[in-house]
């Protein structure tokens, strides 16, 4: 700072404490100049150093836990070499990746930055959440990553992506959470809910790698590059933990479906007064031959409860479509022709095909 430029903040502080509000000549440098941080570092430099410390500490903690995956996928007419990333999550060799990384194969190899290359088997994959679980055949000295909770993320929060883009193992990029609650369309008309959007640079090969918070906890599995500065990650939350556990124990995750397309809409005042809520799901379309069609659900029906659970939008309905309702009698409270009625539906298992 030049001796001819006043520091208004320093001048304000000094005059506030001395009471001499009009005694300092204009243009002079106040003795109350803001102190620098850490022995002379400018505040901007200190902020940069703090940012660097976070990113480097996350990288040091997680790079040993992230593997570069090599697979040979079966395709029509032959095979295709593929690549991606995976995150070790248990000391005995379980790892997470994206389902599309290991689609069309049951095995591959995982390379780590220390030079080890370990064969793996695909334990289970769930195309409808784009998640897969691997089991490394040798678990000696593996360093598992700590799983976090995506529900605690906030827009603008620092996140660090670790993976193997373009085959460059152990690559680190950083950015912020750009948005939360995005929906990622997958197969069978399903969507992955609460997807994390980030501006951390992602490239082919990052899929299946870690998205971590500032404490090196994995809060998402990178799954898609939607554009420059726009990456998406499947969150680590209660829903995905259930999927992981099912894949680890049984190799598959069961979902139910009833076979409707619809969306949330405000309820007419009379309906809202009757059920004590102001939103429900309007049925736009009923899939022919589906459980809903067999039960007698019609277009324009308003579903306000399913299995005694209030629903106000399609996501509420999707959350109820879990394995334990498959084949069971489930009551749907429906508003039709000016009255509430209960219709019994028997949900069936949803498959990715």
C-alpha cells in the first residue's frame, strides 16, 4: 500500500478508539492499519493457503483409497476395454464404483498409486442408481475411505474430486457444490434423487471416483459429466447406503413399482380439508398391464396416500417403492369423482430391462 492512500477501515478503528474523528490530515496513513495474518502474510494469501491446506489434506487421505479400474466389457460382436475409478470402503476389500463403469463384465483389475494391481470381482450392480460394489481379491494393507453424509452439504461448500480421468491415476480437482437435489435420469423411467452438482472438473475416467468434503469424507460417487464445469455425483445418504448394503450381502437391490406416471399437484380445497394436506399425486398415465392398471387406477385419479403414508409428489411415491412391498397388498387412498376411496394394489418388482 502506498503512503498516500488512506486505509478507511484502519482510520475508522483508530478514531473510534481515540475519539479524534477530525484530527488526522487527509491523505495520511493511519497508524491503525489492519494487521497482516501469520507474520506478515496478506489476508488473500492466507485464505489461499487455507484452501490449499484443505485440498492437500483431503488428497493425502483419499488418494490411497481410490483405484483406477480396468475392465473388458462384453458388447455385441465382441468386447470393449473400459476404464473408471473405484473407492475402497472396507478394510476387507469392498469398493464402490458406478454401475456403468462395470456394465457388461463381472471382473477387472484395480490399480493403486503405490503400484499395486489387484484383480476384482463385481459383487453386485444397480443400474437404477448407477452404483456397483466390487470385491478386491487381495485386501492386504488397503486403506478404506470414510463415508460421509450428503444430507449435510450446502451450496457453495468446498468439495474435492479424486479419480483417474483419461487414465491419469490419482488426479485431484476441487470446486464447490453448485446445486443440490438434482435428478439424474436412468433406466426404466427412474431417476436418481438428490444428485450433487459440482463445478469440480470431471472427465471420462472420473466415474466411480470419490467426491469428498473438506474433512476427507466421501459424500458422493462421481457419475456423469454433464458439461464444462458441470459434474454430477450420486450422493452417499440413507437410500444409497441401503443399496450398498444390499449389493454387498445379496448382490442385488430390489425395487417395487405400480406402473403410473404422474406428478404432484395442489389438492382441491374439499380434498385438502378431508385429508388434512394440500398436495397429492395426479395420475397422468397408467402403464398397460401394470399393477396399477390391474387394480383399477385411472388417469386423473389423485393419490393422497399409499400404504397409509401421505404422498405429495412423485419422489414420495418412489421412496415407498422398496423391496418389502413387492407382492403385498398396499392400499392407495384415491380421490375420484368427488369422493375418497381405497384401492388395493399389489406392487411388482421393477427391473432395469
